[in-house]
C-alpha cells in the first residue's frame, strides 16, 4: 500500500472523529455536568477522559468507537470510575440505620427543579450520588446498576434505599432553610 493511500485513510478517520466530536461533545458534557452535581471541572475532565478512550479505540481498529451508544457506554464507565476514586479518597462510612419514620411522598421529589436537584446531590456521598444517577437518571435496572458498581443485587437494593433516605433528609434540610 502506498503512503498516499495510508495518508488519505488517516485524513478520513481524522475528519470522521472531528465531526463526531463536534456533534457529541455538548451532549456528553451535559451528561457529566448533571451526573457530577454541576461540577464543571470534573465534567470537563470526564469528557476529556472519554474522548481519549475514543481515540485509543479508533487507533486499535474499532470504528464503532465513534457512535453515540459506544460513547455513552464508555462515559458511564468513566463516571463510575470517577465515583469509585472519590469514594476511595473519602472513605466515608455509610450508616444503614433508618432515621425517622416519615418517608417523603414521590410528588415531593417530582416538584424538585434542576437547580435544587444539583444542590441535593452535592450533599450526598459519592456512592449515594452514583447509585441514584444510574438508577433514576440513566434509568438502569437494579441488576444493571449492581453489575456496573460491582455489587450484588441485594447490596445494590440496600444502597438505593439508603441513598433515597439520604436524599429525603437532604430535601428536608434544603427546604427548611
């Protein structure tokens, strides 16, 4: 194969990546921005890490790396890795005790706007934030969340209950101020 053909193929690949990047970077940033409770710096870092993975996969001969399903799958894994790092760094101990007997009505959560949701998520631990995002924002089944978080389904269900409870407490705190 002559060098002109190789150069032409590389140029086409570069153009395809550039077009894919231009069409998907905003959506990917919005996903990470919401998933990190509005932390712009972390969202930008995760976007960068995700596109680095795209480039590596393209170089390894995987043309499907520049498709939205592949990109969102990689981004979900990058988000999980981020929250695992945060959890490792913080090493917060989660309490499984139930506090109070009152549980918030679903309609109280429905009344939460985007700004308030970000504020509520900021007050949760990394593992609570991650499990709620995967379950309710990404709308994954509990079994899928468990697999992604490398936990049993039972442990994940328990974590979801604790995370929802922490969210209820946080909502009460925010609304009482």
